[in-house]
C-alpha cells in the first residue's frame, strides 16, 4: 500500500502530466498538505532563483532590507563597492535575527550582543569574547547566497548550484527590453496578508477565464476572457496574452516609451517566472506581485507598481500614481473572495482535481513544471 504522500504524488502526475485537452489541476492536497509544502520549500524554493526586491530599494552602500525565502531569513545589502549581496540574517553567535535596526549603515550590528559585521558579511567585532579559547573571527562570517539583478529585480538563490538566471531568461529579457525595466521607479506599493495557498493566487493570476465572472466591469469589457490565450515559452516561465477587444488600443495612465511594440499597446500580458514571480506588463507600467510564503495557507503579498521615469513625465503624475494604486487595489479586492473561496473549497472532503479549460494553459504549464520539480530528488 502506498504512503499518503506517494499516493498524492501519483495523483498529481496522473492529473497534470498529459496534454492540456486531457489535463486536470493538481489535486487539492497539493494546496493543503504540509508534506507537499515541505517538498516545495526544499525542492523548489531552495533550489531556484526567487525574486526578492528591486535594486532601486537599496540605492546606496549600506542600504539593506530583510526578507525570508523558504524559511531562510535573508538580508539583502548594497555593499561598499556598489554590488548587492544576499547574506544570512542570522547572527553567528546565538542566532538572533539581524536587520531590525537601521535601514542604512556602514555595518551590520546584532541587537542582542552587538556582534558587528561588515557589509560583505565578515565579522568585525565580537565584544567580550577574549576568553573564548580558539575563537577565530574569520570563521564567523555571515553565509552568503547566490544573488543576481535581472531587469532591476533582485533574485536570491539558496542552493549555490543553479545556472545563471540571465541564461535561462534570455528570451524573456529580449521581450522586456523596450520597457527598460532596470530603470523603472517604484510608483507605489500595496501590502496584504493572505490566508490561502500561494498557488491559488498564481493560478488566478495566470488565467483570464474568470474575467466575466469576477471582473465584469474592470476587465471583461475590454479584455474578454474568450480571446485570451497562453503562449508556449519553452522556458522556466509561463505567458498569458490578453488582447484588447476588437484589437483596440489600451487606455494608459502614463506615456508608453518609444519602442513599445504595437501588440503591447493593444492588450497586455502576464507572466509567471517560476516558481512564483507574477508580472503584469502593460504598455506604460509593470505590476509585480511578490509573495513571501510563510506556510501552506499563508503568505505576505506585496504589490509593486513600476513605471519608467520618462513615462511618469506627464501632467499630474502623482494623481495618476494614486489612480494606479487604487485601481490595482480594487482588482485584488475583486480577486480576494475568489481566492479565499477556493481555499475553503479545497478543504472539503468532496474536493477533487478539476478539469482545465483551454483558457488555462498557463496554469497547466506551471503545474507541469512544479510537478516535475517536486519529483526531482
């Protein structure tokens, strides 16, 4: 008799590892099982590049911010030489979390016993340790993790064994080039504490099938569900295209940059850069959903609103930023009852894997990738 986790994994394989026209979603246990979540932490989030912030958030040497990835507390720091590092945020003395003090400083100081580290993680000072025999400061540096900046986004990697990020995302970088995302400013930020599985949001974000039911006034009139389509990518990301009704021009708040392709002006696209970086790319702006995943049914969502300085060079730019923030908030508040309702439904004993529509190809692509990663030892 198969163990419960083994049986669930087999059920997942049977559901998603088949053509879209025959496929179902991952079974409910993939959204509710602590064992599956533990596998995701170890085989997905600890192995792959995870987007953690924007380089513009730490513009000066000494600037830093705290974030957890797969349960690992990280301190993202701009070094004296200008490079960005992902350091362990755990003091090497008695495990106090670092980063709760100044957001910018030439050193990193532990609030517990004042062990002090340089911006590269090396230990500079350890007060009252002179009687500890054989104590070597050189052996007490903060561990450093993989860190890359791609299109202005900071990515961290805990494994140390993954191929360079830029290599795997080269086709996507080429598509994004006209937006000059590395130069974009943060035009706004919205935070939510969410009480459902992270994949519920990823699924919802990557299909327009729900537009006529959940967004009948905000999206469906201009971006009808029926004409949306997922696009084959052959890369570690999924893409969903949402053309404007009748191929019309999309309304914009800001001024699109010269060189933005015509297709992007007549619709918009959303992307899931695996495992969980959710991007909406509009003609004049980019919306990034960053998830800090704390458990099987909880995560912190930070929505970043990004725009290029030239796009923001319009009359009443601050008012338009407010419109963008309020509109993005309103869309998520429309999605929230659906996401929370799905999580409640997943807990039902009657819940089973659901058949996928042809409009849900981006979900299928993500879940196939996820299933294969969970199976990889």
